[in-house]
C-alpha cells in the first residue's frame, strides 16, 4: 500500500495535518493535494477539533511547491484546470469554519508559500524560506499567490518577490507581516500548537464569525464589510455561547462554550 501523503492526527482540540513527502521536500503532486482535501474535510467535520495546524514532514521543508514534474507536461487547458483545482482547495482552507495555522518549518516556495498564505496564521522557524519562484520556470503562481501575497505584504514587496523569484528568510517575512511569529529551528509546530490551544479556548462561534468577517469582508467595500460584521454580530447574540460568555464574565467564572 502507498504511504499516506498527508498525516492526520488529533491532539485534543487541535488537528495536526502533516504533508508527508519529505524525500521531495513535500512538493504537492495531485495525489497529495487530493489527500490534503480529504483530511481538511475530516478536520472540518470532527466535533473534537477547534483549530487546524498544517506543517511539512522532516526538518527541511514546509512545502517546496507544486510538483514540477507534473507541471512540465501541462498544456493550456490542463494548466488552467491544474490551477483551478489548487485554488479551490486553498479557498476552502481559507474559508474553513475553524482557524488554520501554518507551521512553516523550512522551504515554503511556490504552492507551499501559497498554501501558507491560505492559512489564517503563519508561524515560521528561523530556517524557513519563502518565495514564489515560478518565473524561473516560465510560469506564474497558480494557487492564488499573485492575489494573496500583495494583500498580505503590500504591492511593492509582493511584486519584488514575484518578479525576481527570489527567497526571503523568516526574519524578513516577519518584517513584511507575512508571518505572525518566528521561532528557533524545530519549534514551529510547538509554537503553532500553543497558538492553536489559546484560540481553542475562545468561543467557537465567535472564532468562526471572525474568520468569515475578515476573509469575506476584506474583499468588500468597507460599508458592506461592516454590514456583514453587524449581521454576524447579531447571529452571535442569538447563541447560547454568547449568554454563557457574558454570564461567565459577570459571575467571575470561566465560560464553558458549547458551540450553540
Ligand atoms: N517539485 C518536484 N520535486 C521537487 C520540488 C518540486 N517543487 N522541490 C524539490 N523537489 C525534489 C528534488 O527534485 C529532489 O528530488 P530528487 O532527490 O529525486 O532529485 C528533492 O526534492 C530534494 O530537492 P533538492 O533540489 O535536491 O534539494 P536542495 O536542498 O538542493 O534545494 C530547493 C532545495 C527548495 C532550493 C530546490 O529543491 C528547489 O528549488 N525546488 C523547487 C522550488 C520551486 O521552484 N517551487 C515552485 C514550483 S511551482
């Protein structure tokens, strides 16, 4: 039997997803992307899971990109489908009802950098390297890189990375706002789990509404975004968890949220 290309593990309220092709620096071939889709669905459906962490196997790479061997044989139509397939999965991750944290433990290039950007938060180890090297291969990013990178770091730095195909280290990624934290080598998963644990203690409905308000609202004019925010605020007010959260504050005790 083939080895699993994406490992799935639940650690309390956190699902840890590990892209498992270390011999190819976790490059995403079609089979790996398909498995990633399946385990993302599993994390989404699991009642026990509140937060998802995605990382790469081994100590060298998060994901070194889409599989160049597969890209090499694409033509106009299959290239378009290839991009649409990856984009759909990444958009699903971005809109997941549970926060997703990328633990970037090495190279995050091309589709790997794009995967990290589809996650809600990014933690990088000091040996992490980010880049969109597609122009070196005669292509452009196809999994949302030209759209998410400028939204995260601004047009100037994004175009510099996209046009030179160069890599930046974790420190520069932090300065640009591409990552939320930088930790020593080997500690990215630990730090991501720590963040995930902190998030998992908050109200699940509040978290879900925050993700939706930011991910969907940011693509709207500010007035429409605020309208969406008010609607989601109202929905939260109709929940048992809102009564529990506000009640617990007034009674000076810890809330017990039930996702209702
Ligand atoms: N697709 C397919 N295979 C890949 C890959 C990718 N994106 N990235 C790495 N690999 C494979 C290599 O071909 C090599 O396989 P092999 O041992 O069978 O020859 C293995 O992973 C190890 O990579 P290697 O290049 O030997 O490691 P390195 O430390 O010398 O270099 C990188 C590391 C990341 C700089 C280099 O692998 C690289 O440039 N990869 C491609 C990055 C890229 O362009 N990504 C965007 C794709 S759209």
